[in-house]
C-alpha cells in the first residue's frame, strides 16, 4: 500500500505542477487598488463663426426677422399659397438671405424651391395683382 500511496502522491504533485504553471488564477491574485483615472484632455477651442459661413441656424434667424413684419411663421410663408401676402413674405425672406450673401441655389435649397423661382421673386414687379 505504501508504494501505491507514494505513486499517487507523486502523480498529484506532477498534476499540480502542470496546473500551477503561469500566472495564478484571478481569485488567487492580490487585490490591487484601482488605478486613478487619467485627467481629461482640455476641450478644443471652438472655431470662430465667420460672417460668410452659411449655416441653417443663421438662415432661420434671418428668415424669422424678415417674416416678423408680415406676421407670418415659416410654415405659413413657405406653404403652397400664391396669394399676394404670402408671395410678398416669401420675397422678403429671399431678399434678406440674398442681402446676407446667399446664392440663389442655396436660398432655393433652404426654402424648398427652385433657384429660378427665387430669381423671379427678386425681380422688381410693376403691377402686382391681388
């Protein structure tokens, strides 16, 4: 029985030696304090807004300012109506955007119309019918 016991003990020693090769399992590793978080990098400086930048928010502000004297909202003015109050309000928006350097194509894209419509609205009219 002693030879059997010695052989079994030697076998288990060899198995343990094979299993214990490499780093210890996570439950046997020492608990280290959590590393301190890295400081956040400084926020990049915002780019300056240039006068010639064509932004939708700038166009909305210009359009609202042009529509205020007419007492209309953007939805009312840019609707399908072709009556005089609506066409005059739309023309005021077109003129205001054109005055701020917007191209006919950009005004048309912003207002949902073709650039030739914008061009026609900007031309002076002699007789306007009601």
